[in-house]
């Protein structure tokens, strides 16, 4: 990797350590390749589009910030910039991911109905966004994505829809497992690209493997968590819960005090934890 590309992908994480967005870019490539290898061309195209939107946001947002251009954060921020007529990279992602998710829902094997196509698209886009919201500490998003993918990969369904869902779950699980040690050791980070594509793959798997009542229930939880994230910091909630805090810290490096790396927020429980 050339020095210029390495510098372009370098970021400082919450603990002040240098990490690389190459992890996220590689995850996008691996998830897309696994979907394509399984013969799911439409799924691969959707995942590639979602990953590309995330990668553009990852790479261009710092440049826009340095240039003094408007940069939006969080769902409320993205919608606010759109109302003012500005199209930021984050706002483009907020528009593009639901459209890609709709394409994925429409291209899914039957059976599918009109209202459930919209619900499935919302679940795919919502899972992509939720994984991104969780990607604020090393390993946190992967600790949510991997168990969900493992559950959705169980069994060997023979119908095309169920088999496609299992394939999507495996496409998320295998690259996620490979990325986990790098994420936990703070050598790399998923970024918007990696988190979005893993979440979308799991969401797509859920739309094909779960019965309608379960899909709608999961969608309700995803929507609720997304709305709550606009007002409540997930890190603050995790820091106040012993079991959640223990799980969150499992496998992670100790945070250097000098860098201010702590999971305790200055004012616990106040304000959203915005993410691209």
C-alpha cells in the first residue's frame, strides 16, 4: 500500500490510536465477492453499492470538513442538510442506502408482497444504519453482527429465498470473523463502509429467513433503536450497565488514560452519539 493511500485511510480512534479504514474496504470487497460467488448477482450489486456509499463518506467527509464545507451527522443532521438544499456525503448515503435496499428487496426470490417489500427494504437499510451507529468502539458492531449472522446461517433451507438468506448471513459472518481481531486490537476499523455492508447483509438475510411476524418485530426494534440514538448515547447506556460494559470491553485493548480514552461520557446519558 502506497504512503499516500495509507495516509488517506488512516484515522484516529476514540483512544487516540491510529487505525486504518482499509479493514472496512476489504470487508466490503469480501462480502460482495461471497455474495457473487453464491450466484446472487443482484445481492452483490446491492451490497457493493451500499459499501461504496459508505466508503465515499469515509474518504470525502474529512476533506469537506477541512475545506469548511457543511458536514452532517446523524439521521436528523442528514435530513436537516437536505432541507436546506445541501447534499453532503452523509445525506447522499442516507438517500442512497434505502434506494439500494429497495432494489435488494425487489430482487429477492418469491414469495414477496407489496407491503412486505417496503418493510424488507426498511429492515435492510435500518440494519445497515444500526451497525454503523454501533461502530463507535473496537469490536462493538461486530459483536452484534456476528451472532445475528450465525443464527441466520443455521440450517440448510432448500427454497431459493431461504437459501439466499443463509448465503447472505455467511457472506457477513466470514469477513466479520476475519476482521474481528484487527478491530479489537485497534489496527483497523470498519468505518461506514464496512459497518453498513455487514449490517445490510444481515438485514437482507433476516428478510429471507424469518417469518413475517418476526421480521416486523425486528424492524420495530431497529427503528426504535435508531430513533433513541438521536437523543441517547449508546456508549453512555453501555457504560452504566455492568453486563453490557463487560461484553463491550471483552477482547479490547485497555484505553490509554493520557489519550482520554474512556467509555464514561462527560455527562452520562445526555445527547446523541452521532455517527456518519
